C-alpha cells in the first residue's frame, strides 16, 4: 500500500495559520472583537458578570476564558466576575434529566443571569439547540448576548447583540480562532480596567 505523503500535522498547522492570517486582516472582524471587549468591560465595570457556554471543545474553551477573567490574563489585578456554565455536573445532569439537554444552559441563565450581565456563547456551527435556547433566555432576561461561531454560523445573528464569525468552517480551526481572539479580548479587558483603576 502506498503511504500517504501528506503530513496531517503540518497540513493542520498550515490551515490554521492561513485562517489566523485571514482573521488578523479582517477589519470588520477586528472591529467586532473590540465591540465585544467594550461590552464585557462595561458589564464588569458596572458590577455585572460574564457567563460563558459551549459544547465539547467549546465547553473547555468557555472554562479557559472564564479562568483568564477570574484569575488573571497577564497582570496581577483584582478578580473579575466570569462563570463557565459548563462545569457544574450536578446542575447539568439534573437539568438534562428533568428538562432535556436543550435546556442545560438556558435553565442556568434563568437562575444566574441578571439584566446587564453578558452571555458569551461559543458554537462552531451556530445551530446547537442548547446554545440557541440559552440565547433566547438571555434575551428575555436583558443580558447582552455575544456569539462566537464559524463561517456557517449565521443562525446565531438574530439572537446576538455582537456576532464574531471566524473565517473557516473547519471546527478545530474555528475553535483556535475563537481562543486567539478571546485572548486578545482578555488582554484588552485587563489593560483597560487596570488603567481605569490606576486613575482612581
């Protein structure tokens, strides 16, 4: 059997690099990222919190982003309020058992979300029923809604105040773009709030 000459590792890295380059050169996407940072900063400044959700790898990314906000990104500073709604196994399994998996995030948004909070959803497809249900719940409760999705995630637009669409439909690459942009947003949040604190 002839060995496949393609190197999967190099191929993936090349595709990721190309997508990240498209992201870095997309003025509209970068403007959206700055708007998202400003929305989160405004919420945290007002004593509100950031709620983050996603499925699978995006659930792990939700936890990663929340950790950067609560702990620190690069600088020592006060803790900011962020919660990944992907971590409480008792709540997740109870809601899934009693109400169905579609409600695992919406029910938590109903219980924990308050007007002025921000809900950040990570959905590479933009079509996950539990993500859409959570966004509808957030809208009803007066939360700011932010979506991170891929190039085919248009279904999220009507439910999001801000929608960032990664220029790829390859799930792993989309997730890498989401995390790269989220890290930049974390940096913007940290630098801005630290500057404001130093002026007080």
